[in-house]
C-alpha cells in the first residue's frame, strides 16, 4: 500500500509539456457511497481495487487500457466482519492480510492473490491472540520494507501501564524469520509515538515523544530500534536543545542508511510554531548526523498564511509527506488544515487534533494507515449527527532539505478549499515524473470542482499547469486517495451521479 518513495528526478533536465488523457471506468450500481475501497495497484496491465460493502469483500479488476471492468472477484474466503486489511503488492501478485475474531480468539491471516485477483492457495495463519469476548480485538498491524523483502506483523496490547509488543518478521514468501516479545512502560497522558517502520534490513523503528501534560508539546524524544534478530529495544535520545516539538514524521532512507525525523518546533511549551526541526540518524555509525532547528522567517509566514497575525501563521500546518532523493536530500510537504464545528465553542485546537485523536496512539494503530489517508469510507463517517463540521485545506508549504538537514529552499503552493461534513474531495496528492513533482488538487470554478496540476520543477520553480479537463461532465475527483501506478500514470477515485468510479490519467 505504499507509494513511490525515491525521487530519481529533480535532475537538471529539460522540461517537456505533455497532454493529459483521462479515461473513466463505468459506474457499477452496487458501488454507491456506502462502500469502502482502496486502490491496490497495477499488475499485468490490470488495475486492482479492493471493495467492501456490508461485510462483503471483493477485488475489482479493470483493464488498464480502457478502464473497463474485466471481473469482480468475490473474496468468499474472508469471514464476515473481518477488519484491518492490508496489502503488499509485487510485480504479478499480492498478499492480502486481514484479521477476524472467532469467539475469544483473533486470527491474523494472509492470502496470496494473483494478478487477476484470484486466490492462489488457501489462506495461511500468521498468528493468533486470545483477547476475551469483550477485549480489544484491533491489535495487529502490517508493515513492510521498501524493497518488500521483509514483512512484519506486530501487535500491541496494553496491561498495567505497559505495552506488550509482539513482532513477527517474515521474508517475502511469508516464511517466519524471527518472533520477539518486548515490554515497554507507557503513560497514556504523556507519551506520543510516531509511525512504526521497517527498514530493508528488517529493523523495526519508531520514535517516542514525552509531553508535560495533555496540551503541551513534546519536550523530549527518543529513537527506538529493534534489530531483526534481537529481542530488545535500543534507545537513543534526540537532542531538542531545550526546545519543543510536536508530531514527528519519520522516514527511512535505505539508500544512504539513515533515519529522518521531521517536526515543527516551538520555543515555548505552548507557544506558536517557529520553524522546522530535522534530525538525521546515521544507521552505520549509530550516531546523529545532523540535528538542526531552522527558523522560518517572516517572508515565509506572509505567503504561507494569507490572513491573521503572522505569529500564528504556521500553527495550522501539518507535515503530510517526505519525498526522498538519492543523494540524501528530500522534499518536505506540509498542509494548512483546520476544522470548525457548529457546537464547538472552543474552536480549533492543534493539541486536540494531534494528541487527543486515537489516530496517533499506538494502542489504536489499527486505525492509522502509514500512507496517511487510508482507504475511503462513507460520507460523514466521523459526523455523529449532533454537529456540523467544516473542513479547511489551504496552502501547501514545500521545504527542500539538504542531505545535512538544512532548509535550502522554500515554496508555497496556494490553494483554498473547504467543505461541510466530509472532506473526500479536498487536500491533494503527489505524482512524480522524471523531472517534476506534480501536486494535484481540486479548485472551484463556476461552482464546479476542477482538478488542477501544479508542478515543482528541478530548479525549484512552481508552475501552474492548465486545469485537467474532460469532455465528460459530472465527475468529481478525490485526489487525496489517488495512487500512482506507472511512470506517467495515476488512478484517481471519483464520483458520478452518486456512484463511485475510477479515472486513469496518463501524463
């Protein structure tokens, strides 16, 4: 379920203009707004999409040439009310990993599927856990290394203020390599965890931040690593220089054998965002390669936030993605995001979003998808009907970071988006070609949502391309759920007359 990681682009190459060609799939009457779906990927000229509606599971197989539906394969081997599905894709097959509960036992299973969406062999059992009839059953998560030669399922169970970790490492044939059980003290009130990641050597890594109260920022942070064949955590403290940080976005640079830590930072415990914190950990030397706090000056703040006091300009920005280059440098993308609720007198609060949400708790890691957006869920999924919520997704902040952790260039892509009660058509996706990074998002034009394409060139310039238009009207794109499936090809979910369908865009 991972996108393309390394940018082998941004070279000083000529930039060519390519026309876009959009091909839509036909709508299916059963694909209404109440389905869940996820784009698995492209295999053997087939576009594979997982769908789930009313506890029925299927893989829809589309012809990559014309997006016609070749076959809908019912996944009858999955019991009713399965949960926490994951995918690991290869050139001509993929693993479908899922969990279900039977009586007091949770089963973690894996099924190997071919490039036509058919089951290759009987599902195999990866692990089981006794949780009791009323116990929390959402305990397993799946991660894989970038080269997909290592796969891990892990579970976290909480007991007596401790986390009980179980990690099971497999090779790419799902043959077990090593199983570990580890304990860690945990404080619900003060501890914040990052994503859980797996490097190409099978090392399990994450970061842990410690706050001083519910509405405080992180005042100390640690790197945790568990080597593939070890049964203990190694802990390294990050140097925060007496400053404060919030949500940490980690990235593994497998080419240069480094771990990257990125976060916004504060000079005061409950102050305003002052800049960006970058820490680079050298894996081979087991030491900090860089530990840099870069203040973002007034010129950046003036264009990042078009209204309001400058000292608050960065407070609604959240790191969305980190795009690596082979030389060790990378692009960090942050987005201006906030909400407003009808009966919430206290208004928007960054601390509640970051630390009051189950999405950031490792105990509920089931809910958190490392691809950031996860799969589509029905409209108003998080609206309980007691209040109206307006979502705001505004400007994008682009920071180019050198291999030594310095900010060498900053850019802003201007956008202004909002919607009531659902945000399926808001935000953006990235699409990487040889010499450019494309940012796709909807803009409003004459009360219609139109997909626009902004590009970051090799020289650091932002170019706004013509709006992607189609002879077909009535389609609305959901760019944040898009998936790049080829060097110049992307699949974007969309709706047409209240039905879900999929658009293939060739650049």
